């Protein structure tokens, strides 16, 4: 299991590579860390809880662009938020 301190450091690198850089920045509106329940086989309702990197998507990724399943030892998940709306 990754510590919160290490997860924060990994998040910085992940954000630079997948949130702020082209072509990902057209699709990824942000990145964060969440605690997710996953089993060893990846089931969402497993018993293990671990820190995961989350890429928040403003639009779906095309098939030609992929995010990694793991980044520096951390599982990568996506959440679709839709387009950002000005307040």
C-alpha cells in the first residue's frame, strides 16, 4: 500500500504528464487521489482499500489515446465529469 506522502509526490508527476501536457490536456480536466475498494482481481467491491490516482475527464478519451492502468505503482482510475462550466 502506498503512503499518502508518496501518493502526493506521484500525483505531481502524473498531473504534469497527463493533465497539463498535450494531447491529454484536451480531455483531462484534473487529477487527484481517492481511496478505492479493489480486490486483487480488480473487482470494485473487493475487500482491499487502496489509494488510487484519478484522472477527471471533461470528455471521453478517443481510442487512440490511453491512460496507463498503473503509474509509479499506483492504480489509475478515471471519472467522467463532463465539460467544465463557468460559474
